[in-house]
C-alpha cells in the first residue's frame, strides 16, 4: 500500500454541502485507523466505528467505510470517498452512504458531500483555522 493512514487524525477543517462547519464541532473530531478498522470520536464520545478499505490504484485514491456502529449513518452499507495524504495532512471528501465517491475535493449545495482536513494527532498545531468562525453550518454530520 502506498498510504499510511494508521494512527489518529485530528480534524482542522470541515465542509458540508458547500458550507463550512462550525469550528467548535470540527475541533472535536478525531478519526483513528488501525489495521482495517476505523473509529470516529466527537468531543471524546465514540460516534462511529467499522471497517475500511482503500483503492490506491486510482487517482485520487478511494476509501470505502462500512459502519458497524454509528450514531447517524446506516449500518453495514458502503460510504465511499476519495482521499489525499500529503505528509502529516490527510484530506477526504465523502459522499452519502450508498452513493458513489465524489469526483473531486469540493462540496456544493445539496451535494450530500463532506470535505474534512485532518492533521496527524499531536501535529495539529493548536486551534482550527480562524476562517471557520464565519459562514458556519451548525453541528453537521461530517462523520
């Protein structure tokens, strides 16, 4: 595999349907990868977990999550997206459960897509980007 997603990633930016998500919500999201399993905690509470697989033979690389526990998403159905790993920064753009992967790293109104940028845990450099303070969506279901 050409990627190394193993570890815990701290969200620094989130966008849903073309709108930036509230910094207070985004700053509490952590995504962890271990072997073929993932988990998502939001403000210390486990919200989602399951398995994931990667197709790094295509560009952009594709990731598919299957939730076995979720506070929001349908269980045991694929949620496919694309991702990019550059150094200690991980970016993904996910479609809705059961939909195709987005074609690019952008969201738009009613697109049912979410873009999240993460930094490797311990390297996030403090608070999320200040630009998130304006034009916010409430507690969106980024994950």
